[in-house]
């Protein structure tokens, strides 16, 4: 009989678990240390509390991890690419300060500093009509600059793109085929509810515009390049069905599938060896905690 209700709160230091037995009304609390991957802390707490998951009628969870990251500003380096003339919109904000005319009053600094907010010529009007196509040469120059800076995330925010995303898609294609990244922790960078085939295929479809058998062949090729055995079978599996080392290879397969000109590693570890060798990039430069491999 499913008679347990479980609620989990994942914090930056501790993971709290509250268990209520609907049959008896008894409520008990367990606490365990939070982990780098929140799911490990959750499952550790479930094990510590001795919860039989087959008896759980409701399982709910929440986390302050993202909120803590925003408050403490312990975030990976990010960049914004936007329309010419709108670089400072996130810093100007809505101009709704408590004292509008106090030019000396400081406001909260934006999460992306001005140096990492870059612009390209393009424009979509208020009706969704493209009045200036994306300047591909300028976009490639922006991609080159971002390569050198080693940003971990790029937000493409063009004006009125919610009405017509044509220019944003063009920018995405340039970015996806020139820059790629291997994240250190595959359990948090892979989506647990989608198969490996879907996740690699998504990148192939977005950036190389391949579909059907051509897309499938590219997925198999990428898995073979990073040393995943029996890719025709394993690609149908989900991330939790792979060992830690094999999950890292899957992340590498996603990174190399478009054969980027630059491969960025979240940290300089041996996990880089397989995807780097797979695309045979001839030159490696190490800068701080990240590894840049480029021609």
C-alpha cells in the first residue's frame, strides 16, 4: 500500500527530508549533507531514512541551489550576444530606481559584465519582419572573441526574436559548429528523461540540419569516435544506464558531433583525452582551470 508522502528540500549545505505516514499521521525528519549533484544527496537521504519507494504515494522536492548561486554570484562565466545598440539594456534596466535623479546611487551589478556583452548587426521589427539579416562575418568575429575568453554559457538575446527567431537561429548555427564544450559532471549536463540517441541527435539536427537516417548515422559515428561499444544498441539507453566513465564519453560525443573548431573543457582532466583525440585537434593550450583545444 502506498501510504507515504515524502518532501525534500535541497539546500546549499544540507538536504532535508520530511516523511509523513498517511495511515498513522506520524511525521519524521531526516537530514543529510548536500552533494555536488543534488540527486546524490536526495537518494542518500532516502536511504538514510529507510524509505521504501514502492510505498510512496507522493514525492515532492524543491531546491535553493539556483537561488544560492544567484545570491553568492558563484556562477560560471557567461556572455550575452545581442542586437547592435542594446548592449547596456540589462544595466540600464527599467530606470525605476527609488530616486530616479540620484546618479550616485549604486544599483546591483548585472550578472554579465559589460566586457562580456557583445553585439552584432541584425534587426527584427516589432511586427516580426527581418529588416536586417544577421551579419554573418560579424557573428563569426564574436564567436572568435568568445573562444578566446572561454565563457561557459552564451545567451543570444536579439530584439523581437520572440516574434521571429530567424536571426537567432542563424547565430546558433554559427556558435554550435564552431564552439563546443565538455562539462565535468555528466549527470547534471545530460537529461535523465531522454535517451542518448535523442540528446546527441538534437545537436546534430540543430546545428547540421540532418534528419532521419543521416542523423542516426551521425549519432552512431560520434559514439564510436569516443569509444562507446555497440553504439547501435547503447544509443537507445538513458544516462542512468551508463557507468560514470561512459556517461562522460556520451557528453564528449555531444561535444564533438559537429566537429567544432574549438573544444572547451569545464576542467582540465583526463576526460578531455577521448573527445579531443576523436576530432584530432592538433594544438592544446591550458589557461587556468579550463583546457582550450584549437587549431
